[in-house]
C-alpha cells in the first residue's frame, strides 16, 4: 500500500507498507535539472504517524545544542 504524504515541485515523500510482511518504508523522491534521486528508509511509523511528523516544525541547531547540554549534565551527576 503506497500513500503520498507530501508533494512539491522538487520533492515527494511517500510511505509504503508491504501487505505480506507489514514492513514500512519512507521514500523521499527529489527532482533536479532532469535528474531523479530516491532515498528510502525502513520505519516503524504508519502513514498517519509519518504525516504527523512531517507537519511538525524542524529541529533547529539550538534544539540540538540544548539536548546535548541536557544529556551532558545528566551524565556528570
């Protein structure tokens, strides 16, 4: 079963689930200057969860630094 989660002029994000083994994959298909690139990864998210994550705001560098500082503080205690 294949479901398109987002579509733009340059990129489509597609979720696919195998009816046989029930494994799921996310694919990012990019189009640039007459070329197509596709990257896929296995996921445990169903299409609804994956779409919800795609609609969230992106993680910023400051978010990553705050998480690192928090984890570093926890390991020093």
